[in-house]
C-alpha cells in the first residue's frame, strides 16, 4: 500500500487547478478530498500528465484499499511547510530551457537565464557543458569536471585534447549532444544522472549541489 500512497502523494504536485485558483487553494482542496476519501473529486484535480500515469479505476482502488493512510496523507498535505512555488519552463528549438517563477502575480526569469553555465539540474549542466564546448570556454569546462577527475587537468590540457588530434571525434560528440538535448530523457537517481545521445551516454554526478560531467563516451 505504501507504493499506492506514494502515487497519490506524487500526484498532489501535478495538480492542474483552474486558472482563477491559486496553488494554495488547489492543494487545500486536494488534501480535503483525500481526508474525506472522495477519490473521484481528488482525481479530477490531477493534471492530464498525472492522469496518464494512473487511471480513475486504479486511483479509486488506492483510496478504497487503505482509506486511513489516504486520510493521513490528506492531513499532511493540508499542513505545507512552505508556500507553493509556481514555475514554468519554456524550451527553445535547440533544447535550451528557460525557467520562470511566478512572484506576486508576475512571471520572473530564473537564474538559468542569467548564468549560462548554471549547474542546478542535470539538464542545465548538460546545456552549459555543450555551450562551453561550442564557445571553447575551457575555463568554464573546468567547472564541470568532478573533484575526483580534476588532478592535473588544466585549461591548456583541455584545449589540447579538444582541438588536437582528436578534434574530429570531439566535434562529432558535440554535434551528437546538441542534437540529443532538445528531446533527451535524463534519468536521475540520487546524485547520478544519465542522458543518452547518439551512440553514447552522458554520465553526470552531483557534488556539493552542483552537477558535473563524469563521462560522455
């Protein structure tokens, strides 16, 4: 039953409230529906994406099989620890994502639009890494090297590696990464993430809150 409650909990963060409804009200209504075990009402508040992941019949069964656990979940959701943060993502044709945050009724541009090499998510790290390679910003590429791989790595050595005898191969890697990024599915597990591209896989590692490139061949 724990898995079923986890599904219901995850769906709470994919609720699709009407345009005139604020996030706090939407979460409160969803929580109340769970507390009262009104499965159909709770299901109607889910986004299209959430409903694609679980059918109405399956949702009803989860509520019916362990109503007390569902009620407890509803009570927990009714006591959020912080105000809901509303965000939006706009993706360009090259796969570049622009994050926006709703603040005081106005959409504001997030950090990723200011820091072209932000490393807060695996996708942003991959985009920044590709951008640094395109611009031959080897000083920035150093930011993406994990601590365990940094020994002896310098800007000069990176430049020699990418512009030397292996230049044609590295250009193919860069082209494949650029082509894959717009539609790439990045699998994230704890402090590791992987993004397939071409014939390879980009492996990422999170260190001290920043995502690094562990390998890409």
